[in-house]
């Protein structure tokens, strides 16, 4: 595989576009629960919002957890939970526990 040479601005623009696409996809797929994301991918919407906040802080931008979550969820987290978050099933909890046993 050959990755094309590109300047930092182009690379950053591409990464930003990919991030926006990921966030849009996660907003569209509200049927996918965070526990399922954690089980299968090892990260969830909350992780993504934490990484966003940490990146902001590394650039000297103060960003509250709640604001970072709203950026990722597209609404206040409590609203998203009320609209989309179902209680984890026994099967989801077991799958999550199994996925964490190797860590």
C-alpha cells in the first residue's frame, strides 16, 4: 500500500472529514447501543467525546464533558439517553464482560 504524500493541512482536513462522517453515522445509528460498540470495537460515543475533549484541552481549549458529548451525540446526553438508550440486556452485559476479560 502506498499512502500519497500530502501536507499537514490536507491530512488534517481529511481526518476532520472522516471524524464528521463517523459522528454523523453514530447519530444516524442510535439503534446501536454504546455497550454494543464497546463490546465489538472497544470504544463508544462517550469515548469519542472524551477524546474530543482531550484534544481540545491539548490545544488550550477548555471544553466540559457535557459539551463534548453534545458535539458527538448532537443533543444533550441526558436527552439522547432518554430517547435512545435501552437498559443493557443480560446478553449484552455478558458479551461486554467477555470482551473485557482479555484486557
